[in-house]
């Protein structure tokens, strides 16, 4: 499957590698889907000597977004998910 969508850094999480991917099509009766994902910094050690041609990005959450801005709770969940990935998979 191939798709071309836009994504950008979540403004209140600038510099943390957390981005928002927009899926504007209707999927499973839901529309305006947003996927929050984490792209770890390049200087973090690779996961178990990963040899894949492309780097791994971590999906933190996928949800329908009803408003333009993220809530304080959304931001807190994304930060906590990033920290969980960081500690569990990168030992940092």
C-alpha cells in the first residue's frame, strides 16, 4: 500500500521528534484521523543493531481529531509514550 500524506511536528512538542500525520479520508466510519508518531533522534543507539533499510518510527496514538489544537492531556500522553519508548527500547 502506498500513500502520500502530510505531517508536521506538534508545535507544543517541538524538538522532541513527535509528529502528527493527517489522514483526511474516512476509515472505518471515522474521519479526520490523526496519527501521532515519534521519530527518535539519529544519535540514539539503533535497536538491537537494526539492519533494516529504513529507520523505525513509533506510532504513539491514532485518533479522530475534532479540534485544531491538541489538549493538555493529549500532549501529556504523547510525552509519556515517547519516554516509554526511550527507556524500553533505547535504554536511556
